[in-house]
């Protein structure tokens, strides 16, 4: 099932089940996807582009959670956490720590990187290979540790 068909199906299911929180999150995702399509002047996003949009939305919510917790608004932070759970259901299965480290080691060998100055190209190559299955922060941390 394509991501578009799945998103439409999830929207219908949430409407029929009267799940207001889930429905609003799915509508926000659909809007974000529409904006991404307009930006790219495309009728449909590729799977990789869709995953990138979902990751961007998850990151927005993680940032909001941090701000709400600093501001003493735990009820709003909880709402954002529930939205993240809905959004993460559209992401591919994340790489385990061992799989990520193995992928990074292979990429470092391919590129012949030996020092921290070469972190940028390694991170970029790993992100392309991981295809949305690992976040930039964890990739950067492992690359930094391996190239030190």
C-alpha cells in the first residue's frame, strides 16, 4: 500500500472511530505533505520525500515538547507526545544501534575517512543510506565517536 493510500485510509478510520486527536494529527500531516508537494511542484511525493516530511513534523513536536516542559505546561507536552506516536506509525522501522554502527563503519571505510574533519561527508552518506531509519542526532553522535 502506498503512503498516500495508507494516509487516506488512516484518516477515514479515525473519522469513523471519532478519534479527534488522531484525526487532527493526520490532517496536519496531510497538510504538511500538500505543502511539500507544492514546494516541489509535484503531484506525488516519493516514499523518501514523504518520510522526510514525517520526520520534520516529528522534530517540530519534539522541539515543542521541550519548550512546553521548560514552560511548565505538561498537558501540552503530553498532547505533542501523542501526536508523535501517530506520526511515527508512518516512519519505517528504525535501525538498531548495532545496525547503525555497522552501516556507519562501512560508510567510513568506503569514503576512507580518518578524522573528525571528514564527519560531514560521512554523515551525509549515512543519511542517504539509512533512508529515514535513523535521525541525524544519533548518526552524528556515532560518527563522531568512531572518527575520534
